[in-house]
């Protein structure tokens, strides 16, 4: 009787986790993770595809785990993308600041 109860619970697809993984992948795609973190985004997609396969095979525990891994991969891709973009902006600001300093020093030298 107890095994039947456990079997019934295990047969419920992890729809919330699958939806969360799909949303996380969509967010990563919108953030341009395909350009900046393609490996992580590919891993997220692969884990989601495997989770869907596990659901089809009625292996809901595996599907749940894979959906969670997909979400983690997609969130990592989004974070990595944000980090790369922030570093690029920071580097641009450093170059701009260096250019301004050079111009100020040249102007100060001309006036003297």
C-alpha cells in the first residue's frame, strides 16, 4: 500500500520546475547568453531536453533533478553574461577616463 502511494506521487510531472527552467532559459536568451555564455546556455537546454525525456519515460525524480540543473545552468549563463557586459562597460569607462586625463594634461601643458 505504501509503495502504491509513493508511486502515485512520483508519477506527477514536475511542471513547476520545468516551467521555471524554460523561463530561466528565455531570460538567458534575452540577456544574450548565446553570445557571451554559449556553453552554459547549451547545458541548460540539454538538461531541459533530458528532463522532458525523463517525464516521457515516467521518471519524475530524474526529471525534477534535471529541470533544477537546467534552471541553475541558465541562471549561471545569465549571471556570466551580465558579468562580461559589466566588465566591458568598466573597461570602456577606464579608457575614456584615461583619454580625458591625457587631454587635461595636454591642455595644462599648452597653457603654461
